[in-house]
C-alpha cells in the first residue's frame, strides 16, 4: 500500500495517523493529493487492458486519515 505523504507539505497528527498540511501548504497539498488520486485512477483503469492485465491485477484507492492510499496486488 502506498500512502500519499509528501513530508515537505504535510506532517502527521498527534495520533501519528492523520495527515495535516504544514502552515500555508493547505492548497498545495490538496492539489498534489488530487493529482495522486487521478494517477491512481488511471492505473486502476489500466487493469482492464489485456496487455497490462498481468501487471496490475487488482487496485483500489482509499481516502482515510486526510490522505490517499493506493493499494494493488503484487504480482
């Protein structure tokens, strides 16, 4: 599982789980999270193509702890 956590833009909360934007980085973090989600969504759609089916078998996107997680089965 890959979590989107750019330490130049964010830090972990007190519970060490929730991602919080650093001071004055809220907008930039939101932009990069959106890009990460878009890229993950493109990869998820690729699993339907025969040439790629053996590379990406199962992929899911999860939003939790104020960040995005990209999960895929390792082949």
